[in-house]
């Protein structure tokens, strides 16, 4: 089946710094990639949708200047959390979709901001 | 807003019993529904899907039922095993502008007792 990877799997950063998370589709071309955030014991909340070569579409309440998304190729999307604060600590999950309905999810990235 | 739970409902079953996990979705225009399994610290794993023109679909040990009249989805797991212990999410596919997107339900924690 289709495989999506994320890097890093865990990251700890200091408050005020920025951190970049990569999402890659390993064996298919992802026309659309999605970024989700998940707090403990909660559901996945969609943050933004990105199409290759286009600007990302952010969900209501998600700051686009804080969560920078780049989808420069059909196999790579990046999420940069800028000026991270402890409240940004969360589990960030990406998914990728090719030419069908199905989304393939990455393993997630645990971000801890100290 | 989107479905976000403040806590996870829990379903506790004995090994070998059948499990039924329920989900209410929000958008009557949703055309595609998916059940995901999420183990601790991992990304969601696809279990089974169903399109809105169907009311039942069966997999190897799982069955999904869709009742569009009351906007209800259920996942039935036969002969539940300890390895089925996880959080289960339903997701509905919603057209968001030019791109379809998945909105997740609140999730249910399935605890299988040996």
C-alpha cells in the first residue's frame, strides 16, 4: 500500500524557536497533502490543506503566519511551526492523497516545546 | 466548528465478543466515510470505508453500517482480539471548496479484556 513518512518522529525545541516537520509520500504522487494536529485524548483536527504548487488553505482559527506550509513537489510537504510556544506542543500528523479519495496517513510527529 | 472531543468515550469488551462502535456525523452532503484505528503514538490506520450510496460494507472481520437518515455510522468488529485495542475514529469526506477534506469524529477507545 501507499506509504507516507514523517520526519522527525519526535522533536523538542525551546520556546521562541521554529521547527520544521517533513511529510513525504514514498511510492506515489500526492496531489494534495493535509496537516492535522492532535492533542492528548482528542481527535484529529485539520489544520490546512495544500495542493502541490499552490498556497495552502487553512482551516478557521489556524494562523497561517505561524504554521507555514510548503508543498513544493508531489512527494514532499513541510510544516514549519514558527516562534513555537508550549501550547503548540502536540502530535502533528500529515496525510497525502493521490488521484483517489483515499488519504494515507503518516506516523505523526510529537512536538514538545519547553 | 469541527468535531473535537474533550475526552474519549470508552468501550470495554471481552476477548472473543463482538464490538460495536458508533459515530454520528455532521454533514448530510458527505459522500464518503472511513473508519480509522489509531494506536498510541501512531498515525491513523485505515480499516474500512463506505460510500454514501451504500448502507453496508463488510471486510474481513469488520462491517460498517451507514444510516443516512439519522446521520449515523457504526463499525462492528467480530471476535474482538487484544490487538484490536486502540482508539477508533470515523471520518466524513466533505467538499471544502475545490478540495475534499476529512473531518474526524471524537473517537472511541476500545479496550479488550483478555
